[in-house]
C-alpha cells in the first residue's frame, strides 16, 4: 500500500477531498449509488478524470450503476488518512495557533494536537481547549514522549526557520508551515505550506 | 494599474508574499539593500524569476546594489493589497469561523471581518472578538450597509453552495471558501479555496 501511495500524483491527492465532500453529502441524503458523471456535474472535474483518480486508489465503479456511496466515502477517508489519529505539536500559541487549537475540525480529519509550545511566560503552564502549553525550550525533551510526528509552525515569520529546525531535531517527520516563509528542510522531512495570507493576496488581486 | 494587475499570472502573485516575508525580516534587521541573488538563496526561487516577478509590478533593482529594502517591502505590501482595508462578512461562526474571527493576523493583511452570521440561536445576538453575530437570514439586509465585498464561508460542507449563493445575492464580489466543497459562482465573482483539511491529506500522503 505504501508503495502504491507514492505513485499517486499530488494533483490527484488534492482532488480526492473534493470527491469526499460531495460523497459525504450524498451519504447523509441516503443516496446509495453515484456515477462519475454525477460527481463531475457537481464538482466541475471531468468524469474520466474522476474515474481515473479513483482507480488510482483501487476504487472501481460498476457499469451503469456507479460507485456505492458508503463504501466510496469509507475508502476515500481511509486513503486520505482522515480515519487515523496523527499526533502533532504546535509551536506558537498566538492568535493563529490558538485558533487551530480550538478548531475541532482538525480532529475530524485525523489530526490531534497533543501539546503546544510558546515563549510567552503568560501562556506557559496554561492550557487552551484542553491542550497544554509548554516552554518552547522543552520541545526536544517532550516531542519524543508525546509521540508527535507532525510539527505545526504558527510562530512569527522571523522565527519560522529556527522553529522548523528545532522540530526536526526533536524528531518530527512533517512540518505544517502556516507562515509565508519558505522553510528549508532535509529531504526526508515533508513540508506542507498553508499560508492563508498568501491566499488573501491572490483573492485581492483577482478582485481588482 | 488595474489593467496591469490583470496581466500578472497567479503563480507570480503567489510568490510575492514569500519575497515580502523575507524582506520584512531584512527590514527588521535594518538591512538597507538586497539583491535578487540573496533573496533567491533564502527562498529557493531562481534569481532571474524573482527579478522578473518584481519587474511585473514595476519594481526595479539597481545594478550591483539591488533593491532598497524598505521601498521593496512597501511596494510589495501595496501591490498585494495588504495595506488596504477589505471588509468581509463571515458565515458559519462554528469552530473554524470563530478561529478566524479571533485571528488578528488577518487584519494585518488587510482583511477586516465586520460581521458574522449563523443559524445557532445561542450565538445570534452575541459577539466574538468584538465581531457581532447575526441571524443568517439577515445576510441580504445587512451585507450592503456593512459595505462588505468579501464573504467568508466556514459552514458545514452541505451548506457551502447555498451559503455562497446567498452571499452573492447579498452583493459580495469574492468568496473565500474554507470548505472542501467546489462551489459554483457566476463569472464575475472570485472564489478562493482554502481547504486546510485538503492540505492535511496531502501531508499525510507524503508522510506515508
């Protein structure tokens, strides 16, 4: 399965959550079967592309009937990793960091923030949404015992690289970077950039 | 200027916030000049690409000296729209919605959430982070007077399309969609999709 995963191109992986969102709706409406043509109409992706994407993860529809909705939902969630608990630590319990700590949606998508770290003495020792906040100096000591493979970076931009470096030394395998800074990491570490402010720039630009 | 903006390809617009993040650091360190080669080394984008991107927005460096740091920062912020107040309403004051309402970072990047809307009677009439929460039925009545051109969609996925439709009827020109649902809009409306959960899927996939 792992080897199979490596072969799936990122654009396909990015489309799968769109299919899942629609299939989830159908399941709630007790729809039993859906065809790639129906999904295509709703999602504005070509039907043959959808069938191809789904076949990449071993999901095949039945001729003239289509895909079984509950099974399709289950397989998509399974493949996307939303059904497994991925443990993460968060560095930078400021405004955006605390926002993520209180977002229960992340848990639904398989991400559990088990601890947060900060430099602010007013935050250290407290907890938010049940998540303890530790001194960032304890990252190396605590990351291993917490069994966290993901590090979420929500520090001010000037500390982004140093924070990522510290997380990697502490043993995380993936960095979820919310700053607009282009972090450098060793080859075996995954970086996912979610710069919501960069999205704002694109939106403003297209509005004008 | 407006016409010029239209000519700038989206990948370039997406790179500009990376340059800004680095230039902001340099300005804080009182660095006066920076060359595209230096930016390139830090950001891992080709130096000629950087020079090209910056020239697209009329920023030219001086030979052998480079770009004036404070001026470069100012021009990037200006072009990216981070220095203007863009008024937005948010629909769906659940976990993610409230997280965005308390994120002061958005304001720094020129986005002001002036009101939120929800269906939950326990939320309606209250406020969070100083932002009032209204009944979603009042969207059409209030959007115009609030002078909001942007609608932020943080509702459950099954209400994403209906919410976008209501926002467009109420007069917004851009939808910032945080759900994984592919919403359809008329041609003159801008949609920006920020599905943080889809980013999670890509990260999980690359980790395994």
